C-alpha cells in the first residue's frame, strides 16, 4: 500500500490508527505527520530492548476522549478485556435471549465493551443510533448516550421489552432522567468508566438514580484519595503507546488515578467535577471550575468554559444570546484587576463535545 493510500484510508475512517511496521522510512513517516494523521511507528530493527517487547501483551489500543488534553492511545491487555467482559456478563445477567442495542460508537470503550460482552455470551446485538434500528431490535438492554435518549422522547415508541438502559460519557442533561422515566417508565442508569480502565461502576439499583454512578465493579478496586477517584486491577491499561514503547499508566502501587473527583457514599460512587490544575494568570492562580460555576449564574449564559490562553492569559468561552456584555461586566466587577486585564471573553454558538457528550476543552485552546 502506498503512503498516499494510507493517508486516504485514515482520512476516511477518521480514527487514530497504530501502524506496526519496520518498513516505513523516515520520509514516509514525515509525510504522514504532515497530513496530521494520528499514527505510531514501532522500530523493531534494533536488537536492543525494543518497544515491540513491551507491546507483546497488548490486545487493544483505544484513543482517550481528549476532553482535557490531546488524545492518547491506551493499551489494554487480553486479560484486562476478558476480566471486564466476564464481569459485565455476570452483573448485567446477559443471556443468549437478550437483544442488546448499542447506540454508542464502538470506537470508544463504552460501546466496544458493551458489544463484546453481549456478543460473547450469545446475545443478539444491534448497532445504530437511529429510531428505525431501535424499532427493529426491540431491545432488552440499551447502551446509549444522553443525546440519544433525548431524541427518543420525540417519538412514539414501544420500549416495553427494555429491562436495562445505560448512559455514559457526560452527565445526563438536566431533567432527562425524570422525563424519560415519566414517559417510558424506564430509569436511565449511569455507566461510569474511562478508556484506561473500562467500566468502573454501574447503577444496578432497583430504581436507578441520577445522583450517583452506582457501585464499583467487582473485578477492580476503587478508592477515593485526596478527592480523586482511583482504580486498581487487571482491567487497567498497561500504559499509553508512544514512539518509545509504553508510558505506564500506574505507579509502583498499581493505582490508576482518574481525572474525576468523587466520594463513596454507602458503597455507591458519587462524582464531582473533573480535576483540573489552576490556571496561572500572572501571579494569580485561577480555579476554572469555580469561575465557571459563578458565570453559569448569569441569566444570559447557556454554557461556559474557562481555559488558559497564550501569554499567561485567560479565555472565557460562552454560549448565549447577547452574552458578551453581561459576562464582561461581571468579570470587571468580580475578578482581580490584573486577571480582568488578562481575560478575553469569546462567544460561540456551541461548545465542542465528543460523541459521548464530553466537553472538549482542548479544542478551545487555540
């Protein structure tokens, strides 16, 4: 296959790809990089300690969401995948009689692991996020995302066969849990996990709850240390794939720290905001989460994201009608003068989000 053909292929599929080849020349690699293709070259021509050795136990590489930084390739082992698959089959009581609808992309961990667990137990699996697929499948289990369930509310549907419906990625949109329960008598249950760990917790309570993400999965250990959710177990990724091999995800104690804050309440896991480092503006450390919560109270603001800008400055990106004036006035009155002078307010029609609904702050940095 020619370099041009590879570039065309990667452009079409739109997903990061791992190239494991010793035959690619530096010139070919450079051409791919110029085409902004996500790729990896493993050089196995050396007789020294080779990255190939580290990657020998890798069964799957998946891109992280890139919600707070550039996406990375998380490498999980065969053992990691099967430990999660076996647990999902057990806790969800999946059987060959189930009809499972996965409306989430299987390029992401949530959709892929749901699909693999269902297929490997003999269940009938349907892929698609359109209403016609749902009607044809008459599912007993649905793995979806918040926006998908929002769309279902717009249609006259028979969901009487559904025994479990899960949502993942971002928190459910406001009041969606109540509206869906009132309309279809089905509680939307939270499925919480990361690309590096797979599923961390599931809400399998009798009625479901929008207030937490359920109980931790039995095949992993979960703790909250210094306010941050951490996971340990065979399911955790071996590391992140780099040109030099694998960059380990865990320290010597084998605990992987997520970017989510949270706490355990009676054995159930509750999540807070993502853990983010303060933004240094001059000599002042600005807590972006706190600032966003305050700006959200301005009536004209529909959405807001606070990110660092070049030159030790601050950028506030807001969505809303005629919103720049009120936000600028609020900043003038409430921010320290040096921070206000280094702040830029930017308006947009919408904030960039992943298919799972996660806010992609990294795309706001430019």
